[in-house]
């Protein structure tokens, strides 16, 4: 087992954030994998730099019969459903 560090979770915007100690040598923008094990512990693993990412450019548009929609095909008619049941009634008993 390697060295152990202590860190504190803090609020950053609407997210919980964790400041990693400089001694870990993590570069800004590097990626990690977070995993929760069966005991509920969180395990952080580095993703090696230069690891190839999945490139989907070779299969883009390769599906037969699948073509981009025209502008007219992207327009939808109004729904004939009655949405009045979802309306919020006026409440005059509360200010």
C-alpha cells in the first residue's frame, strides 16, 4: 500500500468537489476513474496519458437508410391532448 493523504470535500457551484494534494502529481486536465467498491469506499485510479479514445468518425453516416431530417420533417404539429388537468389552480387563501 502506498502513501495516504487526507483531503476535504467542499462545495464548488452545485457540486461536491475534492482538492487533490499536490504531492500526488496530478496534472491539470488529467482524467481519473472513480469507483465505489462493495464496502462503500471510493477508489480513484489514474487514466494513463495518451490512452486512445474511441473514434466514431469512421462509422458516422454508415447506417443504411438513415439520413438527416429535412427542416420540414423536424417540425411537429401541436398535440391534440388536453393539458388543462395539469394547470395549477389560483390559490387566493395564501398571499
